[in-house]
């Protein structure tokens, strides 16, 4: 496996290949990321992972400075799973000047749910993903469904800009108790880790209610929010939305239940397709 830090070296190396299959990450890799790399491997003639903690997608009070940077450990895991190239640029390499050209996803998608609670987040994500897909000459790119809204933003961006990349979404990997795998789970202390299962349990309760024929979504959502709040969480949202555009459900729509909540200082997100 080759670890590349510069765009020029990456460009040179990619001359040998026609179909890069790419997994963009911010590092601190866990089994969920490794599953993405495994999925990416048969989809191209070279498998790349990118590791870059993207300042643009963090709010001023968020965890950019403390986000775990574990490149050596990440590379060991990527090598073990058979990744061919790791592209890990410095900030100066990827953003040599302030990034003034930005990809602004449409407000109806980017200003709801995560976008409401993390203003500018999807502009930061879309901009860096555009840049990483371009730098890696991706023909396939693999993302986790845990970041459901992010996946939708990226799919729409690729479609709107006619980018020659197929976007593949992979199901969320979960710990045995149901907690969705996330780099931010590492922020939880032992007691919080025990409590963290409640988020996926609440999603399941709402999803089960809908599956059993209930359509009083607001009541199901409110019940889940109050269950989280009574257990000491600070829920941002628990909502049932239609899968196609994350807007309010209409009869007959395929749905997804999405949630975000803070446990102590750690903000977790999760979702469940119904
Ligand atoms: O999901 C992530 O880890 C990041 O948002 C991504 C897609 C790598 C962009 O920085």
C-alpha cells in the first residue's frame, strides 16, 4: 500500500489506472470504514482511501481541533484490508489558498436536520468531496448510510454536476448492542457508552410503530424525544421522513427515521430505514 500526501504524486500514480474506487474518510477508522473499503475493492481497478479532517465542515464551536488524528493506525488497518493507496494530504496541500469557491447544496436539503443544527456543514462536506473525487479521479465512491443526509447531498451533487462517478451507499455497521459505529463514539466515557444504545432503540421504536401501521408520526417522534430527554440526553431531532428527499412523509412513501442527540458532550446521529 502506498501513502501519498501530495496532489502531484497522486496524479502521477493514478496514470496507471482507469477506474479508481474511492472511500473518503476523516480517519480514526473503525469497522464501519473498513466495511466501506471492502465494498469498494471489487468496484474498481485500484482502491483508494482518503484521510483528511476537513476544517470547512466544522462549526466554530465543534470538535475540529480535538478530532482524533490517527494516521498510522488508520494506514495499518487499510493495509490489512487490502487498500492500494491512501491519500492523506495536509491542509496546506488541499487548501493552499482559502477555499473561496464553495459547493452550496440547495437549502431544502442542506438547511434541514443536520444542516439546521450545523450551519454550513453540508457546504463544507460537498466542497471537500468535490475536491477529493476530482483529485482521486474517482469512478466509484463509497459512503456510509449512517450519514444519510450527507449521502443524499453527495448523490445530488454528482448528478447535478454530471460527475462521472457512481456513488454507492453501504448499510451502517453497529456494535452488538445496536450503537451505530462512529469515530465520535470514542468520546463517550464508559457510563455514556452504556447509555448510548438508547438512540438506536428509540429509532427502532419509531420504525416499529410505523411498520405496525401507525401514521401519527408527530406523536411517535415526540415520544422518542421525551424518552431521550428523560434519560438525560439533549435530542436535536427524531423524525420520520421520506427517503427520497427527507421531506415530510406522504401516504405510500418509503420512510427513514433519523435522529441526532447529545449525550454529555458527544453529539451522535443515527437513522433507520423503515
Ligand atoms: O463522512 C465523513 O467522514 C466526511 O464527512 C467526509 C465525507 C469524508 C468529508 O470530509
